[in-house]
C-alpha cells in the first residue's frame, strides 16, 4: 500500500475541507478546554468537569478527521477498506456517544441545580461527578463494542466521502437502533429535562439585579447573580442540544435526498458532523465570557475601572460578611450558605 501520486482533484478538495474544518474544531475546543480548566470558580467542580468531558468528545472527533480520515483520504484511500481503517468509524462513534452522554449529564446537572439548589453540592459530589463521567464513557464504549466484528462496521466510503454502516443485517441494529434511535431518545430526554428546567426558571421571582451593576452592587446580592449565571448555563445547554439534533437530522435524513450529488451528501454528512462539534465549542465561548477572560485570547472586552478595595471587617453578621469579602476570598461554605438563603427566600 503506497502513497499515490498524482492525487485526484475531488479527493484533494474533500480531504482539504475535512482537515480545514477539523483544525478549526480542534483549535476552538482546545481553547474551551483550557478556559474551562482555568475558570473553575465560575463553572464549579461538577458542571466544569461535565463540560470538560463534552469538550474532550468534541476534540476527539475533530482530531480524528484532521489527523487520520483527511490525510488517509488524500494519500492512501485504500486503507479505509482495511480492518484497521474501519476502526476510524468506530472511534468516531465512541466520541459521538461520549458527547451525547455527557450532554445528558449536563442537562441532569442543570435540572438538579434549579430544583434542588440546597442539596446540589451534596448530590454532585466529587465522587459522584467522576463516577457519572466514567459511567458515561463506559456506556459509550459498550455501544461500539460490536463494531469490532467486520460484519458490523461503520466504514468510510471514499467515493462518497462519508461514513456509512456496512450493508449487512447487523448494520440495521447498530446503525439505526443503537445509534440513530438511541441518539434521538437521548436528545429527547435532554430536551424534556431542559423543558422542566425552563419551567422552574419561569417560576423564579425577579431579584432586580442587573448584570451591568458595579462590583459593589454585585456583592450585595451574590445569590441573585448566581441564579443569572445558572440561567445562562441552561440556555447554553439548550442551544447545544438543538445543534446536535440538527446534525442527526442532517446526517440520517436530509443527506438521503442527495444520494446522487456527492458534494451535497458530503456536506450534510461529513462536514455537518465535524461542524456541529466545532459549533458546540463556539457556543461555550459565546455564552461564557469567563472562558475568554481565563485564556485571554479573543477577549475583546474593555478592562474594568479600578474599584476601591473594600475593608475587611470582622462581624458576626453573615450578610455583612458577604458585602466585605472579595469574590476570590469567598469560600465554598459561604457560597453554599448564600444558595441556601436564596432557596429559602425565593423557591
């Protein structure tokens, strides 16, 4: 098996498109990974690690197309027909399942956050968070285990420039039941959880705090700002879920309308698949300025005016203590106390 030359024009265009979108996806999701890791106080331990799990899945898919699928299509397309070449599709499905399961955990996390704010930290402990993420990836691997058999493969078709399930009886079960329909059920479950979360948000009383207030006014009602942040996280997960649903419809439904047009089929399958994981990273960056601040690059917001440092005073009054400490000095215990106070007054 040798590197071919000359390279057909269509293969060069398809491979270049895959690698270009893949490189963009790798760059954005690497940016998100670094930003979320640094902005731990903003995301919290549980939600932050769930976002990292989701980002790793996005990064995995973009990397597979950039490092393996694109170059092999360009130089040695025959390798796609080998047993090891068909592992590309298996790994891609593994990362896809990891992304969907991670997104489900994020939806559960947001729902618990809104309905049980007082017990949130007790439910999403470090152990439970790591265990749930590990379970999600274990289930993702179990789903693709059958792909090790040659009659149950998900391989790349060079003349269509997209992945397809093998034309065998096993393909119906792994392709439609355990991939397409399972993904649809998962996303519908995510949508149901998001809807329940939205209903809870609608019941919240208005706190009367604006995001444009000064830092002093912010510290006067930190629980209200925490609620605003949680609402922003919720809408972030909703937009991500809509993007994933659109990709499923594009890959399994819209693409079938263009079976005779390889470029349209290529766009609605391969490019849509890489694109949704690139867009997913963009959504995190757009909804979280803290990510942009944590990394620094792409942060175009003006520097805040210097604030007078508030004196540190010792008092037994809990509310007064919240007004006098800075955000960095605020401990996890104090944050929990604020959430409990807010839950008692507003829920």
